[in-house]
């Protein structure tokens, strides 16, 4: 009786085991943005002058092609300041010619909690595929050793289908800038802007952890005489006006204070810069390729001015 029961259990578990092995092999062998960027960044150690950090706002909004400096975009989708700091801790001192670090600060950046919802599965990829020592990943956590367990199964299947269809899941150019085209541009930007503003509202104005993190990054850069640009990226007018005014003001004030208190730091507020139009935005808070060209050219000029002393 027991033997018969064991066989049934084995027959039930076998398909699950096969699926787990397939998904695990996929994550361990297929190149992703994490593994790709982890390798490409090393090519900039000798001559890289500008390093761009941040989330999708940087990833899709700042194109190194329009900088007159040797620039790499080290941003990634939903990359928080938590991971910006960890990546800089690992890579910063390996850059021999680095002059500027660009950090983009969005509405949700400073109030984002460590190990928050966006990091719940991504942290394992930073740990395993970007070779970071991530404090929020415990050595006793099984997901640390199996990436197949980190995401919902349907998300893994969706990614595998993309790989089969496109032959890759890497969405970055060699310079780190995110690949996008006209299909990413939404039709009703005003509607999307209102919805995204609601999505980005976490109800918190507690910036303490990320303020300290910014201070540490700035101090680390100052030791190497590296300048830091704190950039508020262009956003849709409806998105901007839908955000909590007090929190919005608190963010800008904190960035101005950091810039005033640190000689190596500059605050760049582009969130409602009139040089950008609705056509430069693909949705509520991401730039199109043309918008990214404009933004990159502006930042390049600021960096050139800062470094030349003009």
C-alpha cells in the first residue's frame, strides 16, 4: 500500500521537477539584462568617464550616444537606490577615469523601502547574475539557489516565449541604453499619467534611509573627486500635477540641500522643463528616443560646463 502511494506521489512530482529544471536551466544559461550589463560594464573600467545609474527613467531616457564623454548607462528597469549603491560599491573604484555619476530621482525613489515589492524577485537576479552581495538575500533563502522559484510561473513562461520569438531577452544596446520603438508610445497619455501617478503614490514621505544612502554615494564619489548629478527627469504635465504637491516639493528641496552641502553635487530639475513637449514622452514618465536625445544633450552640456569650470 505504501509503495503504491509512493509511486503516485512520484508520478505527481515528476512533471513539476521537469518543469523546474527547464525553467532553472533557462535562467542559468540565457543572457539577460543583468548578466549582459554585468559583463559590458567591465569594458568601461579603463576609459569610462560618465556612469548613469537609476531605474527605467534612466534606462530609456539617457542615451550615451549623445555624450561627448565615454559614457555607460548602468541603469535597469525598477532599479532602486538600494541597488544603485550596491553596484557603485562593487564597480566605482574599478573605473580609472570616471568623472561623473548620474543618479535619476523619481517621485517614488526616496520613499521606496529596502526590499520593497519591486525588489522581491529582482534582488535574486542582482545577487546571482550581477554577482552582488545583497544584504536582503539570506543564505538560508532557497530562492538564492534557484532562480526558477523567484518569479510567478506565468512570468517565466512569458519570458521564455519572448526568447523563443526574439532569440534574446536582452533589451539593452551595448552602451546600456534601453531598446524601444514607436510601439511603446501610448495613445492616451493623460489617462495613463493619472493612473501611473496613483500607482506611484506609496503614501510615505519618509526619506531617511534613502537620504542617508545618497549621502554615502556622494561621499564615496567625493573621495575620488567624482561629481554627482541628481536629476529629476521630464514627466507629463498631468502626471506631475497629479502627484502630492507637498511630497513633490520635499523631494526637490532635499536634492537642492544635498547639492548646496556638497561641492561635488549638482541638482538638475527637468521634471517640467519647457524644452520638453508631450511628443518627447512615450507615457507618463518615460521619454521616447527623441526625448532621450534631447535629455542626454542637456545633461552632456551640464557635465561639460561642470568639468570645464565655465
